C-alpha cells in the first residue's frame, strides 16, 4: 500500500474516532439546558384566554398545597368545561352544523403519558375521560361512540350538552348557513393549560367543543398530542389555540417544545412557531389566528400569536394575572 493511501486511511480513522465525542457535544447543545442562576419559578400555571383566570384559581388550589401538576391542569380546565356561558368548551358549547355538541380533549404529563378523546358527545368533562384513557387503557386516543361507551363504563353520566342559548344561535345560523369564523371570537375555541408543580413536574391539558357549526366529524388540534398540546419533562410544555387546522400543519406545540430544547426561551419558541404559520399562510393570514403559550422547566414562560387580541392567564408566586400576547400582525 502506498504511503499517501496509508496516510489517507489513518486520517479517516482518526476522524471517525472523534465522532462520538463530537456527537456528545452536539447533543448537549441541542437540549437547551443552560445553567440558570437563581430560584426556579414554581409552582406556576398558564392557561389560554380570559377564562383562564378562573381556571387558574382552581389549578392553584392544587399546586399551592404541593399537589401534582397533572391534577392541577385537570381540575383547572374542568371549571371552563362546566360553564354554560363559555360556548367554545364543554357544556353549552356551540354545536356542529347538524346540531351535535362534540367535544375533544387531551392530557399529558412529564413522562410522556398521554390520553385523548375526540368527537365525544353527552359527557360534560372530556378532559377526565381523556385522563381515564391514559390511566386505564392500553391506548392513547378513543373516538366517537367508542369514547362514549368507555366513558359510561367508567361511571361518567350522560347528559344533554346543548343549552337553549347555543341551540337558538345554531337555529339562527341555519337560516343562511354562512361559515365564516371571526378571528378572536368564534375561533378562540380552546382552554389550554400547562403547569409546573413544586416538585418540578410538568403537565398539560387541552379541551374544546371546536369550531362553531363545523362539519360533522371535524377534528382540530386540541386533542392531538404534538399539535394542540405537548409536554416533555426535561424541557417544557406548550399548548395552542386558534385555527386548529393551521396548528396541525406545523405540529405546533411539538415544534415549540423542540425549539425550547434547542435553547430558545418560551417566548422565542412561540414567536418562531408563529412565524412558520405566517410564512406558510401569508395569502390568507388576515383570516387566521393561532396563539401559543409555553413554559419551561425553570418556570419561565412566554406567548406569541398571529393577530392582536390573544391573551393568557398566569398564576405564580406573584398572583393571578391576564397578559396580552405579542403578535406578528400589529
């Protein structure tokens, strides 16, 4: 073998031997786990929209006594599910175009345990059914009649979810059947909540009745892990609201968490995810709203949205407050 060839092979071998070390360095950099100075901000809970203030109160009762974030997010969003005046979630939610109130929800903890229900009818608290799917079945998602059958078997009571107010609005809509959701009104259809408890455990929950007068069987982002909600106990959590179809296109909440893993702050991660939505849908962006909220393992939080008007609630040691999210369109 010639000396030039031998030297060439030696260089390749040396380069290959160094790859594991290089790979290790890149892996550490990609986690986004920068050393933080000072105390971690915990417990803390975030939720979407103004109704998040009331939901946060219920979640905080769990968190301030040392309770688990998973229990906190479930108890928090149940407040909105049970409120007939909130017509985008749970009992009293606006129906689909055929008059059926169908509910979607998912829940996730810091260990990647997940549960979801889609197109669930007649059950006030889909978030609790989603948790039962997570804890009592080998599956992660149940739909329609199967989800209802499971819920009844677990002791959930069937009820009529269509209130007189929502029914009358639906009947008025039927006169023209014009489907044009209004940004920040008919499309803020989700209560999403993420929390970090005193033990450093992250969890999230997301629940909705979906777009008003949607097609029968339509599913948005809310019950889809990675779209409407995502949690990684080593990194952070995110949840979304707005036009679910646009969140699904970019796997929105998984994107936000992965950006935090790469070192972005929660605010920066939400901003970058919104930029991706904006870039892909510029031709019709004026009719779209998408908003994200995010929380990392250090208790740092942030939010960003496409259009002005999205707000979110934060409850930590400084109290419960409503904040306006920054927006891509000013």
